[in-house]
DNA sequence: ATTGCACACGTTATAGCATAACGCAATTGA
DNA sequence: TCAATTGCGTTATGCTATAACGTGTGCAAT
C-alpha cells in the first residue's frame, strides 16, 4: 500500500512523532499540538488511525504510546512482523525485524489453524546507556 | 519462585480467571466479585499484581486483559518468553513457548547490549473455529 | 508486654487512555 | 445536481489504572 498525501492534521501528528526523542502517548501529542489548534483527543486519534493504516507510525501496545516508523520510505508492513525494544528508563525505541522469528511464529499458528491478523513483539528493558 | 498461599482476595480473583472462558479485564473481574464484597478497582488490581508476580496469571498487553496461566503447577516464568494467540472473535487464548523464538530475540538484544526485563508476544487473529 | 514493622485490605479521589454520537464542510464522481 | 465519502470539530462518555490515606492483623526484636 502506498502512502497517500497526508492531511493537515495527519501531518501535524506525524511531525510531532518524528521529531520526538521517544514514544508519545496520544494525550502528549495533543498537548504538543494545542498551539496548532488541537483541542480534543479525537483529533489525535483520528490522525493516528490513518497513520497506523499507512504504516508510517507504530503503536506500542505495552505502553499505550506511538512512534514514527524507523524505516521512512520503505513500507514497513511488507517486512513481516515488526519487533520493538523499548528502554523503560530513557524511552529509546529500537525497531527491528527477524524473519526467523516470523517464520517460527507463523509455523506455530499454521499448526493451530489460527489466522493471524496483527502480531505484537515488544521487549521492555534497559538500553545499553541506561543499563551501564 | 514458589507460589505462596493466596490471600482471600487473591484466591477470589484467581478463581474468576480460571473459570472464565477467555481473558477478562480488571473491571469485568470487579463486576463478577461484587457479590463477594468487592467494591473498588484497587481490590482487583492489587490481587492481580501479586498473581502476576507469582506467575499464575498473565497480562495480555494488547487487550488490557488478564488470563490464568495455562500451565497450572509448573512455573511459567522458567519457560522463557510466553507467547499468546488471541482470537478476536471468541476470546480464546492459546499460550505457548518457542525456544527458538526466545533464542533469536535474545541474540538480537545481546547484539544491541540491551537488557531485557519483560517481553510481550501476542498474536491477534481468528481461531480455527471462528475463521471457518 | 510493648514496640515497630510488614502486609493485606478498604475507601475516596483522581489520573490517563479511548471512543460514541452529533453535526458541518469540502471533495468527488455519477 | 445529487449522493456518497472523507475529514474535521465539539461534547460527552466510558474504560483502564493509580495516588493517597487510613485500618487492622500478625510477628519479631527489644
Ligand atoms: Zn516500521
Ligand atoms: Zn535508555
Ligand atoms: Zn503461563
Ligand atoms: Zn475464536
């Protein structure tokens, strides 16, 4: 799927996420955009919904937050399962893909005749800097 | 870690989860325990906190819900990373472990000098019955 | 026995995350 | 022109989780 031209609100939300140091909650995004006219959570959630659909933003389920995709240009959806390592101290997020992990998980679901729709892999811990 | 004797509230919460067909939210558990004197969310969350610590209950991050561990008796914490397949139609949860997946993920974090604390793997989709 | 501590518990209030439901305006394409 | 779609704004509401305070009980050190 190709990414269509972003609307004004979508661009604003995406820019905030891209410039952020780490993952942001929807309400944090809202606060950062009040000067641009944002007043209600739905303005953020509606933009996020589209950005997630386009694959340019990811949702971190374990911390109820959102990050810009680390692979601008490419279509992240086509790389298989996306995995994240999230530093609980500084908020650093590392995004990666591992085809062998994908393969193992998909082999398992095939064995169960389970039909996967969306897979979450999130490793919370401490990044190299924070663990030192 | 061995599981200590559960307190009254912990037992009530655990029993509700064990008898449930699928994962339950904290507030659903609360509702099911009103007849037993539960009045406030904290009574549930405090019990869940301990049950999670003992490893007899798991939290499904992607759906803000809780399930009893599928491996009664054993200590689930010692089996490495726990993975879940969650049917979005009927709520069925399948819990499994895959050492090869663990190995790949841990190899990756080692390469990044990332120190993992807690890893989430959750596959949402449709179970065999619901997909048919 | 008294003191001090740890722990479970109860209650009220509050914080944080997400969506429902309504209406309006601009766009598009029959 | 008309209908359908999409984005947007607003208000209200619902769901998820924790803060802060106080109570009572059991148990160990003094
Ligand atoms: Zn990505
Ligand atoms: Zn860090
Ligand atoms: Zn388990
Ligand atoms: Zn099902």
